[in-house]
C-alpha cells in the first residue's frame, strides 16, 4: 500500500514525539517540572497508540510506504514501515512512556535542566522511530547519529560533574567512530547500487563481505557487543531514567535493529553470520563475568546488558526463522526486564543516595513494592519460568538446537547460571539482611506513586508475556519476522511451549528437565539446610562455620572473581588508550614540524609552490 | 547560488556586528575597516565573474589585513604582517593567471594553460591557507582580536572560496587538467590540518588548524567538480561560516571574561557560561559533520562524490580525518567546557553575544533537520538536467563499471 500524503499514519509516532519536544521548549516557561514530565509522557503515550495503530497494516509481512516531504535537495523523507519497524516503534514508545512516567517523580526535585531533559528524551525516542521507519539509508544514518547525540547529552546531563561528562565522552567517541563504519558501508552501497533506498533490490545485489562487516561493526558499538562494549558501564552516571531508556529500548537496540534489517536488505548471512555468532558468544561470557565483579548496582546491570545483548545477537546470527524470532522476542523481553531493573535501581538511589551494594541492605522492609518489582525482573533476566526471560531463552536455545549450534547452547546455559548468581548477589545485598551502617539516619522511603506505576507495569508485562507469549509472538513478532522475508512456522503456547511439529519433543524434554531441576534443588536445599543448634552443613575443610552462617551467592561471586581473573584481562580499553597515546605522539611530531614551518614560512611556501608547479608542468 | 552566498555572508556580517557590539574589540577605525571589508566582499560576490568582482574581493582581502593591523598590539601586528605576506603575493598570482587566460577562462592549451593552473592553485592555496601555505592562519587566529579573526575566517575566506567555486563553473579545465594535484592538496590539507589541530593545546590555534581541515574538504568538493560535490562544497562553505563564527565567538567570549587564553588546561567553562558552552558544543558537532547538524548535508555529498572518484581508499582517508576531528573536538569540549568549573569570571557576561551565538546554533540545527530551503537553491538545475543522487536515479552502465572498478 502506498500513500503520499503528509498525515500518513506511518509518520504519526515520530511527529507526535518531535511535536512534544517542540512543545516542551515552547511551554518551558509555563510548566513545572512535573508538568513537563506529564507533557512528555502524554506525547509518548500518544506515539505508542499511533504505533499500535500501524499493526494491522503490517500483518502477514505487508508494509506501508509513505512520503512526507522533500527533505534534502530532491531527496524525500520516505517511510517504509513493516513489522520490524512497528515492533521497534511499539517497544520504544511503550518503554519510553513508562520510563517518562517514572521520571515525573524522579526529576521533580531536580533544580534545573528539566526542559532539556524531557526535550532530549522525546527526541531520543522520536529518533528511534525515525531510524526504524526511514527507507533511505542516509536518513537511517541521520537517525542513528541523532539518537547517539541524544544519549551523549543525556548521559552528560549533569555536565558539571566530571564522572558524568567522562562517561558521555566515551559514549560519543566509541559509538560515533564505529558509526563511521555505517557511513562507509552506505557510501560503498551507493557507489555500486546508485541508490540509498534500502528496499531497492540493487542494494541487495551490492552487499559484499566488507559492507556487511562494516555494518556489523557499527551495530556492535551501538549494541555493546564485545569488544566495543566498554562505553556502557561508564555511562552509568546519567539520571536513571536515561540509563533505563538507553539500556532497554532506545539505544542498544538500534544496533539490533540494523542487524535484523539487514535480513530485509539482502542475503548478508553467509558473509557475516559466523563472525556475529562468535562475537555474540564472547559478549555473553565477557558481560556476565564482568557483572559478577561489580559492586555498583548500575554498573552491574550495565554489564548484564552487554551479556544479554550477546544472547540477542546470537539469535540474529543463527539466522533461521526461529533464531530471528527468538532474537526479536528477546529484544522486547530485555526491554521490559532491563527497564524494570534500572527503574528499581533508580528508586534505590533516589531513596538511599547510593547504589553501592556494599552500602545497601535490608531495603525490603522500607521499600516492599520496589523489592517485589525487582524480584520479578531479576527472575526474568535469570530465565525463571513464567517470565518473558524464560520464554526468550527457551526460544533461543530451541533455535540453536534446531540449527545444530551446540556451542551456543552450552555458552547460553553457562551464562544463564552466572546471571542467576549475579542477581542473587545483588538481590540479597540490596534488599535482605541487615541494613548497612551507612544507611543509618537516612530517611529511606518507597518510590513515589508515578515511579511505582512506571516500573510496576513493566514488571507485570514481564509476567504477562511470560505466561502468554503468544499474545506477543503472533501479533507483533510474527509480522516482523515475515517482513524480513522468513516464513512464519512458529506456534507458541502458554508458558512459551513451542507447539509446532518437531518442537514438542524438545519442549516436553525441557519441561522434564525443569521439573527435575526444581525437585533436585529443593531436595538439596532441604538436605544442606542447617538446623537450629546444629553445626553448619557446609564442607569447609574441617573448620566449622559459626552457627547460622552459610555460604551465599555473594561468596560465590567473590570466588568467581578470582576464578575468572584471566577474563578481566580482556578489557579492550587499554588498547584504545594506547591508540590514543600513539595518535597524540604522531600529532605532536607533526605539530613540531608545523612550528618549524611557521618559522621558515618563506622557504616552505616557495618549496611547496615549486613542488606543485613541477607536478603540474609534468602532467 | 551566488545570491544565497551573498545573503548568507550578509547574515554572518550582521551577526558578527551584533557580537562586536557586545564584546568590544576595536574602536571607530576597526568598525570602519570591518564595514569596508564586508562591503567589498558582498559587492565582489555580487559582481563575480568580472574584473570588478575580482578587484573588489582582492580589496576585501587587503582591507582584512588592515583590519588585523588596526588593533595595534604586537601579536596582531605580527599576524597582520603574516597575513599580508600571504595575501599580497596570492592576489598577484591570481591576477596574473586571470590576465593569462581571461576571466571566463577559455582553455589556451599548452604551457600557458599549465602556468595559469600553477598560478591559480598556489594563489588560492595561499589565500585559503591550505597546507603547506597555512602559516598565517594560526597567527591570525591567535594574534588578531576574535571578531577580526571571525571576519577573516568566516566571511573573507568563504568569499574567496566562493570565487574558487565560481571559477570551477567558468573554467572547469583549470581543475580537470590537474585534478590529481588539486585533490592531493585538499587531502593533505585535511589530514595534516586534523593532526595539527589535535596537537594544539591552545583552543584558538586548534580552531585555526581545523579550519584548514575543513577548507581542504571544501576544496576537495570543488576539485571533484560534479554537481553533487559542488553542492556539497557550497553547503560546506555556509556551514563552515556558521560554525566557525560560533566557535571563535564562544572562545573569544570566554577569554574576555576569564582574562586568559582558553587552553586544554582550562576547566569547566560550561558551569560559568552554560549558553556559550552549549553553543560551542553544537557548533563543533555541526562543524565535524555529525547529524543533525547542517554540516552533514555538505559532508555526505562530498563523501559520495569522493567515493565515485577514489573508491574505498578515499573513503578511508576521509573517515580517518573525521575521526581525528571528532577526537580533537571531544577533547576540547570535555577539557574546557564540561566538568567541574575551575575558572572564575572576572567580569559579568553580556547578554547579546551569547544570544547571537545561540541563535546561529539554532539556525544550524534547524537547517540540519530540514536543509531543503538551502539545498534546493544550490541544486536547482535547468529543466531536464537531473541531479542523479538525490533523485536516486541509477548511474549509467559505464558509470557502474567505473565505480565497481574503483571499489575493487
């Protein structure tokens, strides 16, 4: 279906978000901080409704094309909205709306900069809708950098704090320099295909290994895949809603979109599938191992983002219909649980003034709602059944098994265990046990109602779509997968059970494993639990532990830190640093030469002119 | 096209005038010479393609030299002498070239053509401060009062560039016959300029060298000469004028109000001058061609044309330069403008100058989001002459073959 009118529904999400941003500026003088927050929320909620309205038009792999106006010279702003676009639009606006609702309370006491904050948040989300809707690669790049800049400004929101601006600088440099790969790929595509329109079959014909790798490298930086992931833990000094949006929906998912979109552009998989699969597995491992060593709650979550993006990339790299479906389902699942976790971390920081796990503890008694919300999201990221995290992992492992990727299955399984341990450590350290002495005297309070609603809804969705994933799979994931050129042959039932032929055996077998694991874990717990008045049932080499003491997840994390010592040496930052120093040294040498040349400018000018003239005369 | 350039430079002149009202850097003589320079520039461009136009633009360049000298301070006098040392021979060389081949430049052939190309190439390289003829650029940026530097870099230089671009239309053979030399000069200026900018610790000198990088890019566009490259170069010239006015303006404002040069040791200016800080950051982003800055419209056009010309190798060079530029400006932004303030203002900030700079930045971003008002003027073609890139039409089979050959 092709429409050429400006008010085509395809543009509504973007127009509503950008319109909201303009209103933020125009009404800045009339609105309180809360008023600005409500305005941003309403604009995003309206954009969410507009995104949902696009769903019927993309069912069955259909798409919508619309031209708004001539944008740059003779190039029009054209949207190509298919299932993948709508999936990302819904995800971005839904998470955006909930995070903005959370922000109303969170930013209420911010003394200044709230107009800037809400303006940038709206442009950020609007940039994502532009990215996923644009039909021209040039406009895609424009949106790619637009959201990059928004994240840069938002991470550096508190621009007078050194740690915040340092993080922002790293975001800018790593993602933007890697983004040049995207630019180079676009230029090479244009040189061969003569068009920027990605849906043009000539673009598919132009895809070469170099172009595919360049696109993947750009996506890796955006989606924090190893070794271009190191910017994300440094970006944690942003206001928490920014972290939540950046991690869940609007930034790291841009790279996921680009990789997924490549399926619609052409057959890229033979050129880059194996490369991406290796990167994905390494990312899963490196992310979770680094997460184990963290004591800053947001940094811990940041490294888990790295690890989880590895799962998503693995699904895309497998490249079957089930693999891509798993990746896209995982994308939404991750948006929900990671958004929730960050909002919980924000509530904790808002209430206690710290996010250092060593200074927290016992928050359950003061913040029960936050605790329950956290528990649901932590269960989801750990892959506990009846949550979206379980379904996502289930789909991914099924896809890997179907494709004969045993290594991926083993890596994903191993990383899941470490993820669970990491979250046990974080949960126990923050919410249970005795409160840390450093919290003494602080008035610790539960999150405000808007904050609770914001994070509560995302947590509920983690469960709803965990119990009934078919409500997400059939109307949202299926059109996206079909839009990428795959045949949808996936049938999902309650709890994530795959019911298509050939999958039932695996599903039933896995259910058996789960039941066995639960029973075995319960039995082990009962057997090892110390009874009051008895010695602790833990083998410690002969020494008895004090009564009531036992090894905990925290102890495991510390043990893991020691065990995984070599992995910590994979941090690529020293390499980037060395490159920076080398560049500085080269520039310094050139600078000295220039000073000399400025001193001898007559001789240098004459020599330069002579060289040029001789060259021209010799032509 | 010329009308657009004239209008744009008039806007720049008005902005510089308002800025100078707020940040005073010269007396009556300065205002007189600045006005004269701008009038010569605008009149020269309006009469472009004639001896009158050439003469007026040359007068503008000489008046700019006098403008530097009018400050009276030793650094300004030294800078003025250096500037005139470049400009006077440059004017002589270009005049000689025009005398040899005429204003409309019909190709004379043989050695005369080659001599004319030599004269013009060296003349314009001196005027624009391309590497290795760049000795006057950092001296003017550091030694001259800020407003004077802005007049020269954002107005006079851009008018000179307009003259070069116009020459591309009038006498394409001047560029086509020595395209390799023009392109090499442009690339060397870009690369060396970027490295030199990165080597600086003084912000004004850094801005000076990054000016050379950008002019290298613009000259590359003119050297390539395709409609797309020309449009990119002219858009780049407008973006350059906008950005450099804001960049020099904000640094000048900071220096005036902290009482010392801004170097990489200056910390947290943004905490004291938030509006100027925002203006600097956005102008820098625009300058290095990051969307949504207006500069992107220029960059992608030149990049596409350059890819057609040189394939993967030239993409690599251009993107490496862009990366160095980014590192350079990110360092300046984060060392000098953001972070914990460690400077104090010695006098109250005026309102007009930051407002003028902010308005220019808003214009930059607005044009970045919607560049069509400008790009449609530059790319307007007689009926039937298509601009193949923006209409997404396909190149011919032979062009395809050439592109593939270049890429592989």
